[in-house]
């Protein structure tokens, strides 16, 4: 033909024509009918189907089968023979088509999967968002307190994990059919279900890890969301290109990547006729990656929890797990040194020798300094004193004196800056000892501890389980406490509906569960009505035998009535410690004489009358209708004559009068700087409450019931199982009742 155009014309008219166009002696072009050779676009788009050359959709072999290669080799053989004079036809016959390995290329059809792969790993995001909010909030509120009740870290996390695993199971049941129907119709339902479930569990633990690390609910949920989105986006690359194996291993440590990559792998294989089956999941590394990720995240959650504590708690050093003492608990050798600087001072009443032989809390030169920004607060400045078994000890002091700080240190909620304390033979500064202390002690912090969405009874039951009360005794124990604290009428009310005083009683009830040997109570009766206060006093009095009870209070009358020994703390230092009698004798100002007078009273005349009998009397207060005098203790024999005279002097303007003994308040006021004190100490109760009005007989009977029970607690794996189940159940009830959760899901 004349030229290439003529070939094209002939092709249009006759159809079955192949063109060979020579540009010079050796260069030529072959022109085949479309369909007998693949177009470049076909090559790319269909390469994914060409794992098997017989596939009808694979157009690459048409080079071979439709004559292109035969013609090309024939022309080449002819050119070689013409140029060299040597025939190569035999060699040409031995040419074979061999499929070479090639790097994967982007497929047009993969674009539709990108959307699915981006969306699928995010399917748990709303749930995970809610979870991170919930876990961080609850953890901050309750975890350290649960730890104080002997709940192990692992039990806390495992209980959350168990509960959310149930929710993940439900979500997977909904999501798997949708995924199967929309993108992986041939895949095994159970294999897909398992993949989604493992991803769900890994996501939960991923969230746990960040809530341990970041502590704040909002930060946790935001970071988890951003990371999930980021690693999901990266996983899309696996649709397009092969990632180097070491990088893939590293990326697989992030569960959204491991899951996204697995989905893209499965969807690609599906095109080659290989469908995800339950029997071959062993060949899929992502399944293992998700399991490894779950375990790793849980371990990291535990680790971060130990080295970065919440508001309360004592941090472990970062390499604590390398220390032998962490894994092998050494037997505590009782070593105790007390600084004697103020133990034998005049301000400390010596106790009877039999108490010295008993168990005790020995506080030795404890100091605590809070450092915040540039502020330094010395809350405790070297406290040393002993608290004995069989006695109730009250800690008194103005607001900010350091009472709560001391209790927090003794209960392991914070660590002392210097000094130490021993509770029985255990040292509070040793972590392994602290675990033993937690087993025998109970703390009632200044704030209320309870699960808001549980009823009073459910709260008590849950905490009884956490404390290891045997299942068989729980109902009995809870019922007794409900009766003793007069909470039967509110036993089915949810905690968030209770009044401040009722919540306080519940917190106290929770503390008393399991009959602990050491009770550390921070203002246990704040907000209680007088009747309830007396119930609590009676309960503590009944329990003090064989137990160490330490409480703080702002009420002098409470300390006077309830405590055998009172320790006064002021600005972080011990001022004095002893019985009421000792303190009143030492710092007492004698008696108070209060005279109510009318407008005709002449104060000077009245004072001279009093001084006539008791020269050392002092006018301590003068108001319009009242005159107050302090009368020395030793002048008590002069009182009858004075009172007799006052009764007969009708023109002095006396309406009535009364005399009271020194109160603890007087001691307190004397010990403190009066002016500052009046500013700080607004809660002082000037009047002694009229005591003893509750039905003592009835209460005593109840108390006997309780003290006779001698509750023994379960230990070891049984306790562990009981704790995990109890917390998981509590979370379940709480979530069930929180309508917000269901809206989120
Ligand atoms: N976390 C903290 N950071 C900084 N300072 C603190 C912290 N906790 C307590 N303090 C300071 O330590 C001092 C003692 O506080 P603490 O709570 O022990 O007093 P308190 O005697 O229990 O008072 P209250 O009777 O009012 O409860 C106070 O000056 C307080 O401001």
C-alpha cells in the first residue's frame, strides 16, 4: 500500500487487515485491529484479574494468542537472517511466555473500596467516644478509692473490658451483615464477625491506654478519634502499593491500620476468587496483630496508671517493673524509729502500758509539702504521735490544719514528703506494705463515694463484693448496715437522688462493710442530722474493741463524746494529744459563769459581787443581756455561797444564770490564736448538743448482731473473680440507666 492512511482506509472497508509500517530497514510498527491487542488502559485496569491467564477478563495474553507476538518474531527473524545471513527460525520456535512478578498497580475499581476502608474502621467511633468519656470520668472519680478497697488495677480494667466486649458483640452482629452484603458477599460471616470483634476489643483497649495516659476525658476522646482516622487513612495505601514489611509491622501496632489493611487485603483477594474463610484466618497476620495490640494496649494502660497517677495515688518509678521487689514481695520486717522530739513532751498524755503492747499507728515525723506553680504549702511540718488499737482517736484542728492530708497519707492516697508511719507492722511508704494495709483498712474520704446510678442497696452490695465479703454473707451484712444506719426507707433510692446527709451515711456504710480492722474517717458525720450522728457514734463505739479508729471532725462535742484521745493539729504541727480530762485540765480555763441580766443590771456591781467570793474571777464577756465570767477550777467550793447570794440579790437585775465546765472548744480556742481562729473556724458549735435521745436499747441490739458476725473476707482468685464481676455489673447497671449511652450507640 502507498502509505499508512491507505492501510487505515482498507481496514475500514475490509476489516481483517494487519498493518506493518517500516520507518527504515529495521524499525517498523505493527497495527492490529482493536480487540486483538489490549489497549494500555486495559492493561492497567485488568491486571488484577490476570493472576490466571485463562480468565475471560484478562486481556494481556491477547498479545500472545491473537498473532501480535508471532508476527513480530517472524519479522524480527527475517530481518536478522537478511542482515547476518544466519537463520534464527529454530530459536524463535522455543520462545515461551512467562508471567513475571510485578509490583501491584492501582486498579480503577479500588477507588470504590477506599471509601469503605475509610468508613469501616470508624464504625465504632461514636461508641469509643462515649466509652472514653465514661472511662476517664469514672476512673478519675473511683479508681483510687476502689484500689483502697483492695480492688486490683487489672480487675478494674478487665471489668470495663468485659462489659464493653458485650456491647461490641452486639454492634458486630449489626455491622457484619451490612459489610457482608455491601462489599464482601462471598466472605465467611463468622470470619468477618471475628475480625470486627477483635478490632472492637483492640479499640476499647486503645482507648483505655489513652485514658490512662492523658487522664482527661475530652483529650482522650479527641486523640483516640484523630489517631483512628489517621491510621485508617494510612491503611488505604495498602490498596495501592505494597508497604515494606518492617514498616507494616510497626503500623500494625495501631489497630485502625491493622484492621483497615486487612479489609483492603480481603477485598483485593476477593477479586482473585479467594474469599475470607474462617478456616484460613491463621494465614492472615492482621488477626494476630489485633490480638497482640489488645494485650499491648491493656499492659500499657496498667503501666501508665502506675507511673502517672490521678489526683490521688502515689506514682511508681518508670522502671518499677525491673525491680525484684515489685515481683517478689519480701516479708515486711518490722522496723520502727520514732522521733522522740515531741512524743514525750508535756503536751502528750501518756497512755496506759497495756495500750503500748497493742497494735497501733505510729506516725513518725511526717511532713508534706504541696508545690503548685510558684506556691509552696507546708501542710504537715513533722507530725509524730501514736494511735492505739481499742481507742477512738479524733484529729481536731482549724480548716487547713492538715487533717485531711494526714488521713490521705495514712490511706495511701498521697505520699509524705518526708517521714513515715507504721500501721501495725506495715510501713506506709513501702508499696508492698501499702497493699497489705489496704486489705485491713477502710477509708471514708471527705467527699462521698458511691455509684450514682445504683440504689443504696445495690451500692452496698457492689462494694461488699469488692471488699471480698463472701457472697453468702453479703445480703445479711448489707441488711444489718441498712438497719444500723437507719437507711431501710431509702434502700431502693438511687444515690444521685439522696440528700447530702443520706449520701454521707451511705459512704460511711460502704466504709464499714467487711468489718475492717483500721478505720480512717474524714469528717464522717458532716451533714448528718443529730439522730444519725448518734447512730454513727454508737456504731463506732461498739466497734472500737480490737480496732484502730481515727477520725477528723470539726465538731468539738463529737470529739468530746466519741473519742478516747484527741489530737489537736495546728498549721501542720501537733499541739497536744490526750483524753478530754487531760486537755481540759491542762488548757482549761475552769468554769464559765453566764448570767442573763435585764436593763436594770449594773455590771460593775455584779462583778464586785462575783469577785467578793472568787477574787480570781474574770469578766470574759459583756453583752447587753449577758455577762460571762471565767472561774478558776480550784474555787469550786466557793460556788454555793456565791449562787446563794445571787439568788437573794433581787435588785441586781439577774434574770437567770448557769455555770458550765471548760469545753474542748475552750481548749481549742486557747491553743489557737483567737483572732485568726474566729475568722477560720466558722463551724464551731458553741452549745453542747443535748445528747442521748435515740433508742439506745434498739441500737445496741443491732450492734450486737453486727459485731457477732465476725465477717471473714474471701481472698486470692475468688476475690479477683468477685471484684471483676461486681465492677462489670455495676458499670452495666450504670450504663443501662444512663439514657445518654443508648442515644450515643
Ligand atoms: N492538692 C493540694 N495542693 C496544694 N495545697 C493543698 C492541697 N491539698 C491541701 N493543700 C493545702 O494543705 C493545707 C492542709 O489542707 P488539709 O486539706 O489537710 O486541711 P484540713 O485540716 O483537712 O482542712 P478542712 O478541715 O477544711 O478539711 C491547706 O493549706 C491546703 O490549702
